[in-house]
């Protein structure tokens, strides 16, 4: 949790967007169970996901995602850089 940027913490802690999206999908698929073909139900789930996506908020600190993917280290929400001094290596907060 603390190894990610501080701007991402709120999004990491909550699972509400996932739960609300799947609740809608679960409700619709339960109501139509046995009445439709597999292809039809997959299309319906896809459309429900698209409509739910319109209500999602943009990730705070989304510009930091590239750094997270590249493997930049974070400590307590702050980016850290390794600094080499001779043969010793230590981590410094930026």
C-alpha cells in the first residue's frame, strides 16, 4: 500500500467501483438466466460494463502510473531514488 504514490492510496483502499459494477451485472444476468444464449449474455455484460464506465472518476495521480509500471520505487507515498556512494547504496526521498 505504501509502496505506491500517495495520490493512488484512496483508489487502492476502496473496492466500491468494482462491487457496484458487478452488482449491476449480477442482477441483470440473474433476471435473464435461461432465457438467452451465451453470446447474448456476453454482449449484455459488455454493454453494462460500458455504461458503468461512463460514471467512473479518473484516477488521481494517473500521470504517475507510467512510473509505477516502470518500477520506480515509492516509500510512504514519496518517490525514492537509489544513490550510490562508493560501494554503498542507500535510498533517498525526493
